C-alpha cells in the first residue's frame, strides 16, 4: 500500500514532467530490456514553445541543466531539446528504500564522495585541455555549456577513477535500479524525487539528478496544481544526459503509451451493453502481440514499433471517451445494429476514431508511421505505398485478434 507522501511525490513528478513539455506521461512504467518499473516517465520531443520555468520549480535556480535546456540569460526563452528525450523519475520517501544496509556504508560513501570530486576535476580542468576533441560542438549556444563525450577519454587515470566509482556504487546499491538503469542507459535522464534532506548530495548515484519537496507539503498535500502555479520543488543536483540508444528510447515511448493507455482504459468501464473498455484493452494487447509476430515473420527490424502500433491503433477511442462519453455510447448503440462503427461515429461525433487517433498522435509528435496506423488501420490500402507496410501489418493483426475473440 502506497503512503500518502509517496503518492504525492508521484503526483508532483507527473505535473513536473508535463511542465517540461512532455507530450506523453505515465506512472508505473516498465523500463526497456529490464525487469524494473519506474514511478513516472515522460517523452520530451522537439518542444515548440517556451517551457514554464524549466518545469515550474518554485525557487529560482542559478543555472539550468544544459543537457535538457538551452541555458541563456533570463531575457531569452528556454526551449526544449534538439532531439527527443526520455525522462525517468523514481520517488523515494525513506532512506530504507534507497541505501543498502552495509556496515561499511559510511566509509564507502566518504570514499565515493572523494572519487566524485576527483572525477569532476578531471572533467572540469584536465580533460578539456588534454582532449579538446571530446567536446560536442554545437550542443549549446554557449561554448562553456557544451557537452563532452567524457566516456571516450583515453586518460588512464580518469578511467581508473570511473571504475572505482562503479565498484563502490555496486557495493552500496547492488544490482538495483539505481545502478542498473543508468548503467545500461535505459532512459536519457534520471531524476530522484525525495523529501528535503533525505539524501546528501554525495549519496545520489551517478547518472541521477535530485529534486526535493518540503516535508510539510508532502504531509498536507500540494493541493490543486494550476498550469501556471510554481511547483513546490527544488532541484539539488542537475541530471546529466546519458544518450539512450534510439531503440531503447522507442521502447520507453512504447511502455509509456502502454502504461497511460492501461490507466485510462481500466477507468473506462462499461459503455452500455455493447462496449467494455477493459475488453478493448485486451483486444489491443492481442493485436499488438500479433503484429509483433507478423513483423518478425517479415524480418522487419522494427518489431517493437509493430507492437506499439498495435497498442495505439484505437487511441482515437480514448479521445471520444474523454470528449463526449454519452455520444460515443450512442454511436456504439447504432453500430450494435449491424452498421459500420466508423460511419456511426462520423454521424454522431463528426469524425471517426481513426481521424481522432491520427490527430492525437500528430499532436503528441509520435513517429509518422504510428500516425498512419492510428488513422488508417481499417483501410491500409488508402495509405501511400511508401508508408503502408506497418498499417497493413496492424490491419491483419486486428482481424486475427477479432477472430480470436469471436468477431
């Protein structure tokens, strides 16, 4: 059973991800290629507008993490990243959930803090002078804030420091998510959300940022959070960019979509005698699994994309449920008499779920292949030949799933 404080941290994390400009956000998201689930995750794409105070943090920060935002004077607006990003948030309300019980923990943490200071000196002073080719030119408007490929350094003493840090973190955290997820770069950015003072800066694992919330706020609750309200959060440690591989980035997007859809569909319930939201979710899962099998049979590389496409094919129905549940129920009742559902939707709602789904995927800036699937999975022949492969796979998978369910 989750405590009130933990639920409040998750609620603040979701609000914070939305303020950053994440187009897709969900809780209880499974990590790519990993058994772990994370409390919250977001998909941050090419942001088109100004970001609200770098996530709506309550207190002014001395600087903004250059890996997430363009750092600039206050008069210049901060915009989103130059490429899509995945952000993972883990919420912890107690030290017992975080620090492994180890009789040598205090000694190890002291040693770890010393090694991190040494690493920072290498990265701040020594490597920029000895290996200037590691600077990633153009990663920031300001030369001093450009990112560096420190992992590519050939300085042997620096590499020894990194190996020592990793060994100590394994002792402290073992094979936990705090070590495993950044190590395998399962997301681009990782943040810990905790009460104020729960962790000391040197206790935060490598690869994680730290955002704190006042303990009084967590006890009482933050109340309603308007779009322009500053969030009661303070960033203690900026989060580095880990540059997650593109396949893992796509898997994280898929998993966010799964978690978000699951939450919405299970809340949907019955819409009259002829429609059940839970059954729709099960149908989508069967369609997704079938699409992945078909894609594997066709020796497609993007089998995960086929799985995600099967899940989001009917995302337009979520739009209809949220927009006007009663009128959607009316369309379902008309279709139950033997008429085509899309025809009934257009008659009652003005558009069908394919049109709504395509528009939503475009708004979320999903890959164009998913936009085609959401908008044409019932009629893939209408899709241009260059784009019809995935819609056709999902169309076939949808029909197979319908046959399995008895029509």
